[in-house]
C-alpha cells in the first residue's frame, strides 16, 4: 500500500466554477418544459450524469416524453452548456486548488481526477491542467455515475491505490456518498448543507491544512 494517500479531485465545482453553468442550462431546459428548477433541487443534480439529471427532472415534472425528445433535450442542454463555457481558461481555476495539487505532487501523493462529466477532458485542456493528473476518469469511462462508486474504483486502480488510502474532494452529495460507499476519506468543498455526509468539510482549499492528510 502507498505511504501517502492518493488525492482524487472532482472537477465541476471543485477545480472550476462550472456548476453554475450546468444549473443555468438545466433551468433553460426546465423552462421549456414549463417547470421552475430551484437551487435546492439543483444540489441533487450535482455530480450526476446528464442522463440521470434529465430522468430526475422528468420525475419532478411528472412529464412523460418520447425517447427522441429525451435525446433532443440532452443535446440541447449540452449545446447551451458548451456555449456558456466557451471562454473558459486558466483564470477560471478556483483559488488555491492548483497550488494544492502542485504541493501534493511534490510531496509524492498520486493525484487523480474523477468527474461525471463527458466534457471533463475538454474542460481540463481549456484550464491547461491536463498534465497535473496521474489518472483521469470521466463520464465516458463509467457505466454508472455518482453516487455509484465505479469511477472512484477505476481511479484507485489506475493509481495503484487501496480505496481506504484515497481522499476524495467533492462539492456534491452524490460524490461524497460514492466515496463513502468504498471507505474513501471524503472531503466536502463548499458550504452546501448536503456536504454534511463527508468525513470533513472545508469552504475552500486555502482552509485545508495539507498535513491533515499525511498518513506517515
Ligand atoms: C458533473 C456535474 O461533473 O457532470 C453535473 O457536477 C453534470 O452537474 C455532470 O450533470 C455531467 O456533465 P456533462 O458535461 O457530461 O453533461
Ligand atoms: Mg462537482
């Protein structure tokens, strides 16, 4: 087993503030459906695949739609989202996270990314962060998205780490639940009440004392 824990980062809402664009895009789709999506409901969409998000929304709206309409809405949501992130660049990296990752690597932690997003690699290249990760797992790599732990299991295997020696950084309840299921240490980033299920919660990376996670 590794001496230092492996750090597994979420992307949207942890490395860059793209969650607000997911929310804005889903609100447009919901408006089309005559439904008002609230911020509280959006907490349940965080960390969840595009497909599962739309299934949840349809449950809330009590609407039945055809498969072709379903696919059309998924495509429309993604088109709106991609337009919103078209100008994303390295100035959109959340304060403190890049230094945290650099320090982690200097101190021999393996660093991985697991995002439910199928756009994760595209976003990482826009942020110029691709080279920082020893492993990248995204929405294209898994059959089941968070809260299923599949992606975290893949990330632990790719970094040759035991799940119990991994620390997950997440802004979503779904991501924290997924990490907890396989005994990873879970760290909630942000101030959502939903993060209370995490092992620890911090408002941001500047608050985290790096040595809190040294197991040696
Ligand atoms: C996650 C976001 O990272 O990616 C979710 O937290 C989003 O809000 C999911 O639904 C899927 O993203 P995409 O870009 O593949 O539609
Ligand atoms: Mg997130």
